[in-house]
């Protein structure tokens, strides 16, 4: 077995100018990151790669530490957005989720990888547990591998299972799993979820993200039969469907009877479900979200959300104008991959309006999320060629095969009624609609 050391000893292994990569989301090395600031009392030329940071840490909260390390994030969450607003050293690195390992290593392999794992089993195998978005592939490239060994981490199968010999140092820790409670569902969510559910048939294979709209879709799956799951993220709702037998994978054409995912995120409900469950495979995202894998799943259905869409169907799902809000994630991966499958479908959902701050204290105003053109600097997360079904609380439109004129009219038809006239006038001025 690899040598067992303390957090303090692990931090002493970090050398000046090291490139550090850490586990993502639900497998963040909490002990290492909570104490990283203790070696950031001066500039050392260090850089760190992170993704979907679910907790905040001292080096992200204080300029005297955070400004002494270059922080590259592959997906902004609230802690990273806050750090971005505070520090001079935080930057987003664009990537599709399936390419995160390639992206981390593109400018040079990491000197150190720090992640989280289970204790070894009787066969000397450890599990990366709740996520393998890029962990295993980056571990294989790193010069030094340090793993926090957490007895609370669920043991999962698939690519997540590795040999303890692949680790240089273990650091025993005892942290609870992060609890990401399902977002509450409102009336708009229920309407949108109901629209999407009408298109889902018995035996379909689902990719469902996290959030109130995806949660509402799950709620409408009661009564469906033999659903399969091949999804980048596995949450409480899908676990409930599996426990009820609604999800059983019996009709899957790839990994029959198995749930395939790259990250598990939710509460103890889903964590207990996946623990020592051979019917759940936690796979490298380079495989899970690959077009090859997704296209081999007949009737693959991709359900994602966006922040803003223009009259061409271009989706901005990760920025507010030029300001990074989240990340590309796997939206393009799964949306395109699903449509490559026999009988596959892709849904992009959003509320028709949003209430945004005016800049005058707590004052807010309503705006349309369907706009003539995206805001200056906005990121096109999913281009118009790859959007199939677009959904708001006012309906569903299929953009596949529609001309610019027809798709502009279709998109306007599901905008909030208060904005349809001005959107139509804008479409005419832009030359999208003639006459």
C-alpha cells in the first residue's frame, strides 16, 4: 500500500512552480484545499486546476493567499464566482466536459494530482467514488498522486475502480459527503417538465441534468416503464426512479441494465444508492459524454437548460453577457450526441423571462430571456445548428429543419406574450422575417 501521510506532510510535497490538479465537485480533496492557504504566504509560481467547486476555502476567500496562486476553473460555481470577483488570479478555461482531462494537460501534464477515494477493499482496489469526470485520466498523467482516503466516500464501479498501487500517498480524512439538496420546483418548472415528459416514451434512455427544471421532468416519469440512464450527472431524482423500478435499463442498447454516469451529486439518498451498487458505472467523462457512446444508445434523450436564446436558436448557457456564470459543461456533448442516436432527441429549456437587478439597490425588472441577439460578449454554448426542441412555459418548438424565418417565428411563439410584438419587430429589422 502507498505511504500514509498527514495533510501537513502532503502540503510539504508541493514545490515552487508546480502545476496542481484536484478532484472535481463531489470528490474535492477537502483537507488539502482547506489548508492550501498555509503554503501561500508568498508568490511561488503555483497553479491549480479545479472544476465545479462546491465549497469555499480560505485561499479562495482572502487576497493575501489567493493572489499567490493561479486558479484555473473548468466550471464556475458560486464559490468560484465569488473568488473571481475578489481575486486577480481566477480565470475560466473553456472546454467541453468530455475534454476536461485533455484541457488540463494541454499545456503540460500536472506535477501533482490531489483527489479523494475510498479505503482499499480486500482486493487492494480503491474507488474514486462519486466522480470521474477527469480524475483517473489526469492521475495517469501526473508525476505525483496524493489521495485523501475518506471512509464516507461511496464505493462505485466502472472506471472509478483503480489499484491502490496507482497512488503515491494516502492521506486519511473523515469528511461528510457534500449535500446538494434538489432545487425546489415551481409552477413554471412543472409546466416545462410536463411538456418535455410528453415526448419521453417507455424504454427511452435519459440524460437529465440537475436543477429545478430537470427535477420537474423526473417527477413526470411516474408511470413510464423500462427507462434507461446514460447521463453525465446522476442525482437524487433519477436514483428514486431506479429504486422504484421505473429506471431499469432493460431496453438499453449499450450497457444494458446499467446506469452510466460521470459524477454523482445530490444527498445521501443517491450516495447510498450508488454505494457498492454494480449496476451503476461511474465512467470517465471522455467516454460517458463521447458522441460514440451516446450515439450507440437508441432513443437517447438529452435534457438541458439555458440562460438566454436568440431568434436564430443560439443558446447562451454559461455567461451573462461577457461575465462567466457557470461553464459549457456537457451541454453540447449530450445535445449533439443524443441527436446522433437512433430515435434520439435533444431538449433545451428555459423560463421565458427573468427578474434582474437594475443596479439601483434591490430594485429589479423583468426581461425576456428570448432576445433578438445575444448580449455583447455572450458565449454561444450550443450553436443554432445543434438545437432541436426548445421549451419554455409557453410551449415546445422543434427547430430542426426550419429556415431562419420560420425558426424566428417559432421561437417568438414560445416567448412571454408581453414581448412577442417587439421580438417580431426586431426580427424584421434584422432581416430574419420579411414583410
